[in-house]
């Protein structure tokens, strides 16, 4: 599957970028959630009903004898800025006759209680899926020899292998205590020119988390990580929509002489804007219909970004490759 990037794409990764705030990336908004089986409740970060930050807290809502599990992410006033931050704390959990280890984890993950696993990643097609870096602030209070980790990657579902192909990846592991809020900056290395469909970022209080076999995760009880003000960095001058209003397909990709944009629904006064990775506008196209084809002959080979606008309103973003 892996088609290694050309020199021009590696040059794109080294370009200066701009910061895109993740919805609720300042971790100020939290929902109170109650278990249907007991009086236990917990808080999870949420933004206008759309949750880009998942936790493993729903383990606390499992009924006996399988639960309840520990609450491993909590709201805290020990913050870098604003009013709140997130506190991630790892704990063991009695699961029937065995004990498993539950790392404090925050990120693009949803818990599958039935299969005791975490489902990682948020669908984004090619929308906001080409970040250069994952940034934020953190503190760490390890127990024993534990370590914390910060991970970011983009991927694409491979229908042939029925697995995800990793297109870009970055990771940071901290092995010792960090007593004051300190910036983290995880650069993503791109391995493929394929268009991703999923974006993932995770912060974990115990780096021994096992994503393949969640019950095999390792770490020490009480290891605690604090995180605040997380964001993604994209190429300079390129807007990214993390919550698109209108779906859009782009084909062929890679393209030669023409590229077709197909919308999920018709929009009024729609317009496609096409940019280079440096943010230079090179083509515009009026979208009066569901589908429109744009001539791209004369454009240099490489990656291009596009915006779908309705007047001044940004509806969707994405990218495609000219070969």
C-alpha cells in the first residue's frame, strides 16, 4: 500500500504552519454523565454535543459483577489557562475474576464496553486530516517507573486488507516527572501520499497501553497526567474544517488534467477555492450544482488544498494530489 512521498511533500511538511483550535481544545466544556445502573456519575469533555475527546470513564457505569470500573479522566482547576484542564489518572479494575489495568486516556477514542476495547480515531475523510503537528501543555506525576505518552496519526481504511493503513504518525513519551505545565509539540511524519479518512490523537497517563489487546495494558496505579490547550497545526494559510457542514467527494485522486468535486447536497452561492501548500490561490470554481469539474492542467505536481464556501461561510475543506 505504502507509496512514499515525493520530495515536494516532505518540503510541505517542513513549511511553517498555523494553529487550528480543536473544538473544546481548551477543555473548558464538560458534560455530567450518570450511570443507568447506579448513582455513579462522571464528567467528560464535550463541545456543543460533538465530542472530539473520548475517555474510558464509561467503565464506571458497568453493573456488578463486571463493574463498576474506575473514573480515569476528571475535570480539574489545576490548569494551564482558563478555568479547567483534564486530569488523567491510571487505575486497576477488577473485571470478573481477573484484574486489568486501565490507563488514564483522553483523545479521539470511544469505549466499546461489550468487547472491552477502545475504538480509536474520528472520521474526517480528507477534512482537516493533514496536520503537521499536535500541540498542547501537560504535567506528569508518574508512579514508580511509569511513563506517559502523546500520540497523533492519520490513517485510511484499506478495504482489501480490512485494516487501517497509517499515513502519518508522531509520538512523544515522557519517562520522568514534569512538575509545571510544559508545552508538548508532536511532529507527524508522513509515509504515504494516500488521502486519509481518519484523524487520531491521544494523551495517555501510562504509555504501556495496549491498543490491540486492551486487557494487556500495563502501568502503575495513580500515575497522573494533566493536559490543557491542545491544538493541531496545519500548513500556513490553509483553513481546515474539523466539523464539515456539507460532505464532498473529490475524484480522481491523484488527478491529471481535471478534478471533479461532488457535494452531498446543493448549496447556494457555493464556491470551490484551490490552494497550493504555501496558501496561494490557484483556481476558483462556482458550485451551482451538486457536481462540478475543474481543469487543473498547468498545475505543478504535488498536494493541493481546497475550501468549499457559501459566501463567507466555510462549509468543508480537503486536499487532493496532482500528478
